């Protein structure tokens, strides 16, 4: 029996873990008390990962679809040759641009998959390059690109030195943070209050985070009004830090011009937040000795996510809180993605074929997928290689995505399970998972509050015949005759960037510096600094003048679009939001017994007042209808959800052969959300998943049958 250091790769928190290995099996995982960031914290998902590795429903041999529709196990040679010859056939008949790729969320600590997927898309020259960022953060990449000149320059709150922290549309106590890797976030936020500061959580639901701090309820989808209202107060009351604005930005007059058009009464009626509260938040933010803001999925998945992000980002900027201790700060990556993505960072250099979505950093939004499959013509999408993703559940209009997946000439899925997505595949290629392969927190290192390097080797042999995602993709490309333009393996590329970076060994110049080999030899985390450095803006912004650009015309266009929206849709009087649960990870951990204990199920959360109006009862069944679709769910009546709001836990309604997940029941929630180009975030094509107008109707006093 031996113990090894590693870190959990399930979410961006990358908690330090100690794995006990016995007879080539991971028998136990426990939090690493000495990890610089997580300091002994971890959540049930990470601890339960031993069950994922050994899951009897896990696909551990390649599968090929038979004529009768069933899957049969095959050797790697058979499965790869079949995939490659089918891929060749599609390319020969329809051209390389008819092939698409999808890269999903679990790729964040996967060293090889993102590089190989990107290289495949580039080699094919395809515009059908989809990632889960388009149901998550493409609006943020876009805003980063427009403001700072680089998609990867994401500012996050420096809470440990902050005395006013505004959390909008995020539930970090459950999610453990996103675009912000900070460790013991609950304790860190509590410390702010203990120091005499304030933490305010703006959320339509009284979440696990909101309960612990000051809670301000907001109408879903209307954060953009809160932010613009706060900016209005700051400018009107002379609370802005004009010297910081002059030193750090250009185009602030354009921001002032837009904000001058904001009517505080309207900001109040749209957001549902009383004017005095907006004023208080604005004044407190501006007057705090150090203030910071964290906005995430509540805002990110709204209909105006790019504009909302622009305004939320403007708050620390105009109050002198950007790039200073306790404000919003930039990460200190040990592998510079800002450099690696300098070429990819961009916007609107082309548009998608059918819907005309502008590209974001070289990618199409998954909202474009169904129309690209279904619309004939040059460049029609015919084949998809899906890696670490389940868009049939997680994408907008998931019902249309499911249909479209079935219409492809070829679907190759790299996935450990037969899911709603991979069940449509012609070939399923099973990947190794955390602890069976090399891993590094490549994405999270961009947003670490305490910069920490870690790179871990495999601790056990792969289960069955599973292989590394990168190996599978490289082999698939080679056999299909697709030439990938990669100077080295993904591991070597990242190692090279590490060694050339600020903490690297400079290829021998700084012998005590970091290398992949050195880090992997122990798996130990290496703390690089106590906190991120500040005062870095000038050297990091990629605009020629080194200034933050506040005046891109797209923001004014979006503002005009916002002013034209309806306050209320009488046909759909409620607003739907998603609920993320501690023991789920988007759509993919519902097959783990340990996590599913306690009769967990999908349900629609309804405020008692709305329950009376709709005549729905706790434990009964209700129909939730939007302009896009209709689902039936069990009702939970709760005062945690605000009036006028309904909440549903997302990522349920499974199909495929993960038996526990399928037995858990539920519906395809995302059949309710729009995918039409004009109806989601227009500049980025980012999905609109929070704040969907819906209606509620009672079906029965009994719960729906599974
Ligand atoms: N346990 C667990 N952890 C996870 C995940 C998971 O599925 N489960 N997923 C991971 C991923 S991929 C991500 S991106 C992160 C997300 O991390 P977070 O964004 O912190 O997590 P969410 O729970 O999506 O938080 C969004 C919050 O916004 C609220 N909300 C909804 N609509 C609105 C609105 O219009 N305005 C405002 N102000 N609030 C609104 C919701 O009630 C919710 O509390 O979590 C990661 N961590
Ligand atoms: N309604 C609603 N929809 C949402 C959200 C929401 O809040 N509400 N959240 C959105 C967000 S923030 C995100 S990030 C997306 C996530 O969207 P996706 O990334 O499409 O979905 P996941 O559920 O993360 O599915 C991951 C898939 O990868 C597989 N997998 C896990 N590890 C590996 C691996 O190492 N290799 C390979 N090849 N496969 C692996 C899993 O089995 C699973 O099938 O969902 C979005 N959808
Ligand atoms: S919080 Fe995220 S990284 Fe930490 S143990 Fe849970 S799933 Fe793993
Ligand atoms: Mo996400």
C-alpha cells in the first residue's frame, strides 16, 4: 500500500489529494492538508472518484456500432481503422470542412486533449470547432479580448485583501469557483466579514453562498441593469477614480456616454433590486479601501452576457480596483496561455455558415450545431469527433442537438460512458481518466489566487484497454491521413512553455527552475508566490498603447439591443434558472452510487406564491413550458427561490448505458432554452441558459413517473 500526491481534476478547484494505491488500484482518496491552495479541503465528488475509475458501466474497450444498432467491443486497431476510413470517406466526398470537433468541460486539466482537438480543427480547416466554452465563457473570452487584447486575461477577485466583495450569479460554496481557483472560498469570504468588510451575494435563489452573507435577490437575466445602475450612481455622484481611469484605460467617455442613458428607475424595475440597494452597492464598492467582484454562470449564461461582463468588468476599472491588491487581479500563470493564444484570440473574423454567429477565438458556438447539420450546402457538417463532451444534454435546444447527432454520417466519441451523446456514435473510443494518466491544472493555473505549480504522473495502470485522449486523437489523425501541425507532443509543448516561463528552468539556465519532469517526479504542489502580483496591467494588455479599451462599438450595439427588449412576457411570466448541485458535475457524475445516495432527483423549485397561482403542490408534477419546449418535473415548493423564478437542477435526463444515471430519471432541461442567433448573446453566441421566460402548469399531485 502506498500514498501519492495528486490533485482532483473534476473541477477548476484542483484540490490537492492524497491517493492510497493498493494492487494497482486507487482504494482511497483524501484531501491533502498541505496543498497551498485547497489546504485540506475537497468535496464529495473528488473523494468518490475511485468509484468512477472502477465503475462497471465504464467503457473500457473500444466499441463499434453494428448493423443492428448495437455496440460490439473491438480492438484499438479495428476501432481506429474503422474511424479513420469512415472519416476519410466523409472528407473525400464532402471535404475536410464538413468534419467538426467538440471539446467539453472535463478537458480543463487534461494535458493532451485540448491541444490535439485544436490541432485537428486547424488541420481540417473547419469552422465547426465547438467547445463547452460556448455554453459557459465565450462571452468572457470575447470581453477579455476586446478590453485587454487577449482572451485569456481574466480578472478575478483578490478576496484575501479585499474589504468589499460582490458575488453576482455565482455559488462558489457549492461550485468551488470557476475562472477563479481560490481554495477555501467559504472561509476566505467569512474572513472578509471578520475583518470588518462586506460580502454581498446577488442571486435569484437563496443559495448556499447567499445564506452565509448578505443576500440581494435579482430578477434572472437582469444583472446587466444592476451593473449599469451601479455605474450610473458612481459617475453621477463623482465616485469614480479618474486618475486610475486615465492611467489604465482609453475610451472611458464612451462608457460614460452609455451609462448616461441608464435610468435608475428602469434599472430598479428591470432588476427587481430597490434603488437604495443599487445606490448602496455602488457607493460601498467605490468607497471601500479595496473592492472586488466575481460574476459567473448566473450572469455568464444570460441573454446579454457580453454586455453584462463589460459593465461588471467596468466596476473595478472605474473605481481604481483593477490590478491592485484586494481588487480584481490577473493570474500569474506558470505556462503562459496569454502567449500561447495570442494568435487565436480574436473575434468576428468569420461567421458561421447558417446562422451567421461571429466566431470567438476561432470557434463556433454549439448553438449553431443543429442548423449546421441540417442545412444542406457547401460546408454542411457531416461528421463530428466529440471529446469530453455531452452536448446532447448540456447544449442549448438539446432536443435538436440529439436529433442532429443522429443525422450525422459519422460520430466518433471519446468518452468513458455511453451517454446521451455517445449513444449516437459509430465508434466509441474509451479514454484513461485522472490517476491513470498524466495531468496538470493547465486551465486553473490561469486563475489561481495562490500561484501553485503541480504536474502529476499516472498512479495506476489504465483500466481495461483505455488510452490517453491525446494518443487516441493523434492515432486517429495519422490513420486518416490528417497531418497535424504540432512541433512536439502536447506534453512537450506545455513543458517547453513551462521551462521558458517565469518559473521554468530556462532549459538549464536556472537549474532550480521548474520542469515537467521535476514536478512529475514527486507530484507535489509547488507554491510559487503567496498571492498574485499586481501592477502588471501595462505589461500584459496586448493593445498597442497598453491600455484597457473601453470603447468597442459592439458594446453600444448591445446596449441598444438591450433597451429594445421586453420587460415581461405575459405568456411566460416566470423565469427559469439552473441549479448546480454539490454532488453533480454538469451531466457526468450521476452514475456514482456514493454521490447518488438519498433519493436524489431532478425537480422544479417554485416559490410558494407562484405555487398557489399555478396550483402546483410540493411533490406533485408540473409542466414547465417555454417558447422552445415543454418538460414535466416533480415540484419542490421552497422559499429559497424568489417569487417569479423557477429553478431546475441541470444535467439530468440521462440515456445510454450508465444504468444508475438513467435510473435517476429527469428530463432534458435544455430542450427549453433557445438556440436562435438573435435570441442568445449576439456577439459571442454564448448560450442563454439562465432567465428563460417560462410558464408553469399543474399536472398532478403525484410526482411524474420515472
Ligand atoms: N458541485 C458542482 N460544482 C461545479 C459544477 C457542477 O456542476 N457541480 N460545475 C462546474 C462548472 S463547469 C462551472 S462553469 C462552475 C460554475 O460556477 P458558479 O457560477 O459559481 O455556479 P452556479 O451554480 O452555476 O452559479 C450560478 C448562480 O447564479 C444564479 N443565477 C441564475 N440566474 C441568475 C441571474 O440572472 N442573475 C444572478 N445574479 N444570478 C443568477 C444561480 O441561482 C446560481 O446560484 O461550477 C463548477 N463546479
Ligand atoms: N441548463 C444548463 N446547461 C448547462 C449549464 C447550466 O448551468 N445549465 N452549464 C453549462 C456549463 S458551465 C458547462 S461547462 C457545460 C458542460 O458541458 P459538457 O462539457 O458538454 O458536459 P459534461 O457534463 O461536462 O460532460 C462531459 C463528458 O465528458 C466525459 N468525460 C469525463 N472525463 C473525460 C475524459 O477525461 N476524457 C474524455 N474523452 N471524456 C471525459 C463524461 O463522461 C461526459 O460524457 O454545460 C453547460 N450546460
Ligand atoms: S471541489 Fe472540484 S477539484 Fe475539489 S474535490 Fe471537488 S470536484 Fe475535485
Ligand atoms: Mo462550466
